């Protein structure tokens, strides 16, 4: 049985953290282990409705605690919507679902001002974008004009309508799903909107064993059995700690070199933006915290390079026609880009050397000898 929601504003009979949980303030000293514990509890809730997909759930949690947004792509029926709805149910925040269609207008998302003849004035009716967790289902079935209604919301967490700017709730997470571009009746997302998504990944088909479990689980109805283990205040507090996870200068330099390499590569006609660099920085902090660490390693950066960068890159048209995908390009760049060793990435006085390709283990072995 899932524990009850975690309230940051008052003690909980089954608290997320072993110490008393009080109002979010500077006195609430969270640690990376708190983030890891919260991530484990959310992942366990999602697993009651979604079979497998541990890596995909981790990516959703990274986006949640890094303050970013997620684009999930695959063919219909692979569980994209189920995964998004299950996460929303597990974190216990307000939830809005937008079913994108070709005839949808921007005002259907952001809201509209309606004239009240009795009051003699216009009253704003907020659209479904005004929620903590917004599921933009089949986003690429709407026209680019309608898709662009999310640009300001995703980048600045606000909506401007009729000259008035209204703030969105905090935390604010957009989980968008899209069918593959080869599907009938889809529109490609503009490059500017793709750059707003922190992470992009595909679901993939389940294994034979997982598909048998899905049949016995009962399908999408299982998501209604999820009890939330967090709330908006808890998510905000945990995200605040993630933003303080230590990133050593040499790791930050590695991120910069990786981003610049995507712009200078001869096979790319469009490289990663400064927003992508900041996204990779924040996502690496979240991944480290979910692993129970208060510092980022180069491996955190490398493991997130494809889901953070690939959807932002554009491969030269001639090469794309020969099967070179942006993900392949990112993997080739990360494989060829050296990481300085040893690298002291921990804020602790003693330091912790973190290397890729097993360098840390071999270095420790040589020192022991």
C-alpha cells in the first residue's frame, strides 16, 4: 500500500524524510538522499501502472526536479499517455490534460477573456495550461500556430493574454506526447518549440514478459489506483535542493566543450543552443541528486547528452537521407570528446575523483598499490 501524500507545510504521520517536515525555508536542510528517496517512492508508484520503463521514469523525474519539460515520442499505443498520467498522479499536483487536434486554437490552451454584459467588463477564463502538471497529448496533431501557444508558458512559466501577464503555478511541468512524424495527420514541431523541451525520448515496445504483465495488470485503469506520495510544496523543496548540487568547474567546462562541439561538427547544420547547455547542466544536477550524490560527475553529463541534445540538433540534409540521426551524432561527439582525469568533482575537502570508462576504479587501484 502506498504511503500518504507528503506535506512540506506540516508533519506527516508517514513522512518522506526521517526528520520533521516543516515549511519550505532556509531552515529546511534537505540532502541528496532526500531527493533519491523521493524519486524511489514516485518510481514505485508509477510502476504499479506502467510495466518496465525504469529508465523513462528516471528521465521524467530528472525533468521534474530540474524544472524542465519532456517530449515523449513513439507510435500510438506504447503507453506514452499512461506514463505521463501516472507520474502526475504520483506527485499529487494539479493535473490538466490537453488533447491536441487540428482544429484547436491557441486560446483553447491559454484561456480567453469573455465579456460579461452585467458587469460591463471582460473576465479571463484560464485555459488548461494553468496547472502544475500539463499533459499535452499528441501535441503534433495540432498546427504549428496552436503548438506555439505553449512557447511562453514553457520558457517563462507565464501566459500573456490581452496584454495581461499571468504567472503559472510552481512547479510547472509539461509532459508532451507525439506520434512519429510518419503517422498520418501530424505536423512537425518548430525548432523553437523543440528547444523548450529539456528531454526527449522514445518509449519503445515492451519485452514479451513485460507485455504479459501488461495484459494481467488491466491496462490504463491501473493508474487510478495510484496514491500520491508528494505534493507541490514537496516537489518545490526538492527541486530547490537539486539546484544547489555542486558542479565542479571542470565538469561545467566539459558541458561547454560538448555543446560547442555540436555547433562545430561538420555533419550538423544546427548545433545546440545556450538553453541546451543550461538544460544539460540542470539535468545533470538532478541525475546526481536522484543517485544520492551532492555533486555531478562527467558520467552524469554523458548519460544525458542524447536525451537533452539530440532533438535540438539538425543533421545536414544529405546525411539525414543516408540514415544519420541526431542521436548518432551526439553519441559520436561524446565518444570522441576527452574528459580530463583525474577530476575532483566533490565539494568535500577530500574530493572524489570521477572518470569515465572505469578510469576511477583503475586510478584507485593504482593508488592502493
